[in-house]
C-alpha cells in the first residue's frame, strides 16, 4: 500500500511532543512491514541542515489565493523516503515549529499548515506532481487534518486522521477557507465550519474516512464532555470509524541493557545492577545516598494537564513517607517556582532540575525506584512505558494510555502476573497520597516489588503491533473510499 504520512514534526530534528516520536517510528515500522511510505514534512531549517543534499523533485505553482508557490525536495534517510516542502517565507524560521520567539503562535499558522495539508492531499490525487500517488493520506493533529477535507471535496486517496491531543484544534477566521481553496459548499456545520471559524481538526474529524487516536481509553474519553474539548458530539457521531491504537516506544533507544547513558546496564535477569544507577543518580542530583527509602521520579512538562500541582500540594509530606523525589521538567512558572522552593527547603531529599535533558531523563528512568504520572488526561504517554521497560514501576492516574498500560497491583493481578504498577482514580492530592503510601509499603516487600518490575519489563512495547493495527485502519479507509 502507498501511504503518505503528513506531519508537522519529526524526531529528532523537530519535536515538541509525542507526535514527533510517532512520526519517526511509525513510518519506519510500516516500511519494515513492506508498505511504501513517504513522509511529508515542511523543510524547516533543522531539516535543511540535516539534509543539505535533498534534491528538487517537483515545483508547484500557487494552487490557491493564500498559498505561495513551493518546491518539493526528496531525500532518503535510514531506509525512509522524505518529501520536504520548501517554502522559505513560511517555514524558514528558527526554533519551535508553531511559536515565534515570544512564545506566541505564528500569525500565519493557518497558511503554513494549510499549505502542508493542501500538498498532502495533492499527493493522493490524479494531479499529483510526482510519479507516485498515495492510496492513503494519513494526517496527524490539526496541522495536517485539513488534507482529509480536500480529498473529500475533490476526490483522491482515502484519508485517515490521528488525534494526538484533541485540545489543539487549529481554528482560524472564516476567510481562510477561501484563501486555501476550499469550495464554497465546504462552509457547513457538517463541513469545515466550527462555531463561525475554520477548524482544521474539526474538518478532518468530520470528513476523514477513518479516525484514530493514540490509546483505546483516550478514544472513549474524548467522546465525553470532560475530555472532548467541544468535539465530543462529533466524535460520538463518528464512533464507528474511530479506533484507539496505543503508541509503541523506540526500543533501540530505550533499552536498559544497551543504553549508553547509564552507569551500569541491566536487564530483567540482572536487576541487581539497577542499584548502581540509583546510587549514581542520588550522587548526580545531590540526594542523600541511602537505601532506606524509595526514589520517586518525574520527567515531564510541568503543567496542570500532567497533574503535577497535586504533587506540589503534598510538598514536604513526600519526605515523611519517607521517600526521595527527583524532578526533571519545564513548564508553567508557578509549578517551576513551587518545585524549586520545595527542593531548597529539603536539600538531599528533593532534587529539581528545570530544563530539558535527554541523557538525564535516561539516567532518572534507570536510577529511580518508581515513576510518577498523576495526569489529568494523557492521550497515550511515553514515560510510563519507558519506566516499565526500565524496571521502574509507574504510579499513574487511570486515564488515556496510562490506564491501558499500567495494571494496579493487588492479589488478583499479582496472581495473574499482570501487576506492573500503581493506579489511582481521582485527580486529588488525597488519592495521590494514599497511592504513594501504598507504593512505599509495597517497595518494602522486596519479593512483590521484584515481581512488579519483572512483569513490566516483559511486556512488548515495540511498534510492530501498532503498525499492524494502523494497516487495518488504512485498509478500512480504502474500502470505504472504494464504495
Ligand atoms: P507529552 O507529549 O504530552 O509531553 P509524552 O509522555 O507523550 O508527553 O512525551 C513526552 C516526551 O518528552 C517523553 O519522551 C519525555 O521523556 C520527554 N520529556 C518531557 N520533558 C522532558 C525533560 N524536561 N527532559 C527530557 N525529556 C523530557
């Protein structure tokens, strides 16, 4: 099958979150499964620098009033074919792909990602400028969801839209619909219109042949008012076409037996070596080197979504459990300031690193005893899967992908061999506190703890399963399109 994978970010070059990782790993897994995949992404400066030898494969004139002319560049990397959209006025900007130097959305984001969506659709149509035409165009989040609308109104390939986070919907003034070349009859409540605006995501969810999101639980949650961010009625309407597929993790990068960032490598059969990583982490972060209490860890955007205000509320209580706490993250100023102050009050017991540090994140996963993700919502989440792979049982709230990957420890799940962490329901400091107490008690029972670690490390989080599930979605989308 010929699949165009259209994305606004791709790791390791341009990444703001989980989408960047998925865009790097899923096309590779689909390629390994024998599919003909092309990845379409804007030629941001980071990609131009990475691939200076990319060659022009097509020149496109302006195809709609708001869209400037552009060139398509082709390049092969690690067995994958990339198509870069070269349009310097839109994409030749440093840093974050969506925000300017002041942290504000670029004013012309509607045009920037309108062009990306428009070209994605074109590569699945008879008028494709390449000697290649997609059977399926797969868009991700609002930035490429509009491709499904062009394909619906003009004909062409089957379309799939994947939701990585439904909170971001790409809403723009109505005039942009004309500027992007959408037909007048697209301006309907069951077309691209959303409360008087053009919403890229709503349009995609309305008009794609199939929709997916990044975990089965999130697929259910976004159909409810609490998590749907206004799109729940539409998602309920399309429930039969909506599938939740859990992301995989990059098992070459996240493997404790080969990870070059670690003090000592280890595996499920050599868990004793994890202790050397724990000691090294305590030394590196200035935590007291002691073995009488567990080290809890957080690596995260410090935001309300991630529920870290619940942890901050517990404050000094954590040291009385007793436990140590290691935090790595950046985000909302109140949380950064609050955690910094907490660390200053409890030197040796609470360590806070404000910043983004990939290597340290690996050392924390290996050195910590348990990993905290009290998220209010979490479409899929990666760190709980890294934690399971590193023998660091996760403590999570039952939401989205966290609910689909972490199995709470109790006599039944222990007997079944599925228990791998700690799950709580209510997003309250009290519920978190009770779970932390339970975690410390379980940590003291070395046999049970060891079983939790083993159960987590045994699970297969590779992309192979996800790639198979996406292939089924592509096939369904194609059969809808054929009828
Ligand atoms: P989200 O996309 O909502 O931020 P995910 O769990 O899906 O959450 O992905 C976040 C990714 O970013 C993970 O790989 C996580 O380890 C990484 N990450 C987040 N904050 C930091 C940080 N401060 N330093 C290093 N890695 C981080």
